[in-house]
C-alpha cells in the first residue's frame, strides 16, 4: 500500500513538474524580447568601459560595487554582446547554469525534488521581470551552489583540495556581493563540529578560509599593479560607511532609532515570507527522519544556514529592495523542494501532509508570470525603458557625437547611462552617476567628490552633458541637498541648453 501511494505521488509530481517546465521554457523564450532596465545598464556600461577602453574599477570610474561585479559584467558583455539581446542571452545562460547546479545539488534527494527545485526557482526568478535580470544577488547563486556541491560531505581529511576549491567559489561570490561571505560561518561551523581531532579541524578550517581569501588577494594584487588600490580603499573606508546609513526609502537613518529602523525593513519581504512554511516543514522532516542519508541531513542544515545568513545579509545592507531578498528566497525554495523527499519514505505522515498543503498553497499564491509575460501573451508591445527617454537620448548622442567625444551623465537610474551604453558613448569623468553628491554633503569625503567632479569636468570638457531634473530619486533627511551650485555654474558657463523635455536636459558644449 505504501509503495503504491509513493508511486502515485511520484507520478503526480512528475506531471506537475512537466507542466511547470513547459511554462518555464515559454516564459524564458519570451524574455528574450525584454530590454535592460534599472541597475543592469549601469553595471553593463562599466563592463563595456573595462572591455573597450581598459578601464580599471575605482581608478577610472567611481562605484560602490565590489570589483567582481565589474569583471563579470565585462566578461558576460564580451561573450554575449553589450546590447539588449546580449544581456538577455547572458541572463538566460546564467539561469540555465543555476538550474543545472540546483538539480545536481539536490539529486541525492531524488530526481523529482531536484527537478521541482530547478523549475520552481526558474519561474520565481523570471516572474520578477527584467528588473531582476543579472542582479548581483542572482549572479552569486551559481557560485554558491558550486561551493556547496564541491564542499566535502564526508571525510574531510581525504578531500583537502575540495576544501580549498569550495572556499574559492565562496570567495568569488563575496567579490560580487560581500554579504554572501557570511556563509563562511556556516561552513566553518560544519568543519568545527565534525568528528575529527582538534588539529585536523583547525587545518581544514584554515584551508577553507585560504580558498575564500584567494579571490580577494588576487583582486588586491590586480588593483595594486594598476594603481587603483588607493581609490578602492578610499571608497571602502570613506564612502561605504556613508552609503550604509541610507535605507531603502533613500532616507538617512536617524541615529536614535537606527536599530529599529533597520529591523522595520524586514517586513518588506511581504507574501514571499510564505516560503518559510514549506521550507520549515521540509527541513524538520529531513532532520528528524534518521532513515535519510547523513549527506542529506547535512545538506538540509547547510541550506538552513543559507536562509539565516541571507537574511542577515539583507539586514546588514539595510536597503530591502526586492532583489536583495533573492538569495533568501532561493534557499527557502531549495529546502521546500528537498522536503519532497519525504514522499519516498512516507514517514511522519502528519509532517508530510502539513508540508504538502503548505507547499501547494504557497505555489498557488506566489507562482505568477511577470507583467511582461502577460503583455506579450496579449499581443501588446513592451514599454520602452524609462518611458522612451533612453532611446530618445541614445538617438541624440548618435547624431551629435564624433570620434573622441565624451559625455557626462548627471543622473542615477533614470536612463542616462543606459542611453550611453546604447550609443556606445564614452564617459567623460570618473563619475557615472551623481547620487553620491547629494547626501552627507558636509562630510569631507562628499566635499572631496564634489571638487573632484568639477576638476574632472574642467579637464575632460565633455561634448554633451545629460542632466535629469524633476521627478528622480533623491536622498532625504539631515545633511542632504538637491543643489550643487558649483556644478550648475560650470554647466551654465560652458554649455548651451539644446533640448529640455521628458524630465531631462541635453547640454552642448559652447
């Protein structure tokens, strides 16, 4: 009877997976028509500067991201093309690798749970639409999976090289998104609580830490050889602390309630927190059932550690933007799917039913196609980036720029850099966006950045300045401003206003 029930459950799950897989393929195919939006154009543009002109991060352009984010953007653009179609191909390529690694990681739970995890995460990722595409939180996932797959699950003393390589992949992830490095505490805990002698534990932990440190050491050497290390350390020690004081609503956190303001952002996860229920049931059903392989119980513990460390990473970042939650949801989906392993044993029947009901309800509530998918299915055209401003500005740049001309954007995320990427226009100064000139304005670092911009503009004499005005992101709170008198005076003295429309101004050098 139990065997027949298990076979029936497997057939039902296989049918569901097949339908969801077809839907995933259809949505992935339609996503090839999406345009780049949000952070994507900025990171891709920096990658283009590296590839085309040999720019060195921090030395040649100012940015708050880790160098790994710049290098992987340069690599993906070089392989797939620095364009909208190239971006989409790169995104689906990384997604395919991620889904394959998910399957390999969960294969020990059975091919149906592994298949379920891959297809469900694929649908969840695509439902966010183009705004999530190739975000740093997504780019680290295949690296974290590679780290988990390579990490030795049994006798550590016989797998010393795997400890180093596993740590290396975690270090690569941290070079893209530093918060992912929190997983080091999870893996080190596994090593320290293993059944080994004390000296062996210290040796194995040291080897893993060594592997984690190799990408960082390589980056330091690279930046040092290219005279970019002082700029990197200035950004890391003087600007990052200021940036972390800005919350997701672009407000300077008040010092008196700083801790409570940070925790208040956790509720931004919304309904996606429902994944906690099937993930929790899946975790406990695996851990409690002694008939499961030790390897699977250890994997469940590692995935639970991934959930906790990802949540801490979101809190530390204190922005709570939608893509920041992706690694947290990713590990919850893995745990939820791993819980399907309980169908093979039919042990703890109450736990199985609680898990099944919660998983079905969560999937019904949360698995929805992207808005772009519905538009495409209804035969409607997708809206152009930034309401058409990107294409307008790109066309203007292509018509007015000559070889050797440069452009200075005065914008953050409204489309100026995207237009420059489309037109392949070279940056005039170190500054791709002007967000950092308007917060903590009395701080010596911000004053230095403001002065440096004016000096750079005076020396580079850009042909065109793109200035966004009106309804655009601004930081609010104490010591913020929307004015930069020296900059506006420089523009007025040296440029003629050629076009003003749709929330932006295009200035031509006199």
